């Protein structure tokens, strides 16, 4: 999965023209979505935090300091954001495969504490809808994470 997610970020850097969006920062948008799902149940679990850090380090090739700075920025953005659309609108130009991998990463964060809260499920479901990820793909991503 990490190889496919790495291709997500390569596509963002090399292939996709996201410049038409104002203040587009796909890395920040991705970190913000991970923060949204981790905080959806109003419980900050260290296992979820660790999975977020690990995903961002591996996918974006960032060091610990950069990951922490990105997460701090993402948390601020989440607190100020009115909806998930603020983040998903920056990522819709991605391929269907890459959007699937992002949804799967969100499931990994949600399941890091061993259970998926209905509020976490709702955040991931809404994100999938906003990114035009088919419901069958949404379920497939969830099942792949639960089967690990």
C-alpha cells in the first residue's frame, strides 16, 4: 500500500496540475483529512497519532520535525475549517486509484486504536463522496484494513 500511496505524492508533485486552486497545498490537505478522521470521535488516541505520523513520513519523505510542523498546521486548518470540502476540493484532480489509497489510509488511522467509531466512519464516508470514490471502493478499502 505504501508504494501506491507514494505514487500519490509523486503524482501530486509531477503529474497533476492543481495550480488552478487558490492556496493549494495537497500535502496539507491530506494531513488535514487524516487529522479530521483521528479527531472525529473526540478522543485523541496516541496510536492514531502514530499512524498519521508514519503515513506522512513515508509518503512525503519528511523528517520528524517536518511531520510535526505539517500536523500542527493541519490541526489549525481543521479547527478553522467549515467542512471537509475545504480539503477535498484540493485533491479531486487525483486519479481514482490514488483517491482510493487516500481513503484506505484514512481507514488505517481510524482503525489504529482497534475500533472504528461511527463518527470516524462518517468522516471517511463523506470524504469518499466528495472525492467521487464509489461506495464499493469505499467498502473495499475498509475491508482491506480490517482484514490486516
